[in-house]
C-alpha cells in the first residue's frame, strides 16, 4: 500500500497572519481614539446656567506686582491715578459693557486688588482677578 502525502497540506502548514495585522491595527486605532475621549479625572460640577450671553470683550488688563506697581498692559501707572486712567480706558471701549482683568502676584496684598475692583465697578466695568505665583 502506497501512502501519498498531501502536497497542499505540506505547503500550507503555517497560518496566514496578513489579515490579522490589519485587524489588530484597526483595533489599536479604535482604542487609542476612545481612550483620548474618556478622561477619568474629570470632576462633575453643576454649573449655573444663564439665559443671556455672559462673554465679554476683554478691554483692559491690569497687572499688580508684589511691590505694588500697577501696569495697564505694559505701561506702568501710578496707584493714586488708577480711577482716572481706568476711566479713560473704559470710556474708549465699545457700547458693550467693558471687562477689567486683574492679574496679581501671589505676594500682592488683597487690599490692592480690591481697590482696583472697586474702581472698575464704580465705572461700570465687569472685573475678574487672577493671582499667580507661589503660595
């Protein structure tokens, strides 16, 4: 009895992995896209909603350093003349209620920040303060 070897089985003893590479690449891309969309470190907050648009055009930026030096943009101003200088900048703006942004150093006294906020509010501007630096 003569046993014949199957030529087809001997030639194709390996598994064809070409299509497997394509499938793995597609799965890898899918998981990378999903992982960038899901951020587990997000804190859920209930934020109040408003019916009107609250975005304002930023018109004046005031910076205060630790030595009580006041700057509007890059121009240094005297702390006593903050009301008159602010009045000039706020009245130049559009008909939109202007916004005053206060950038202060961490070592700045709060009284200095409040002084600028009161002057801006008195002139009808919206204020927002940011404190930067090491605590």
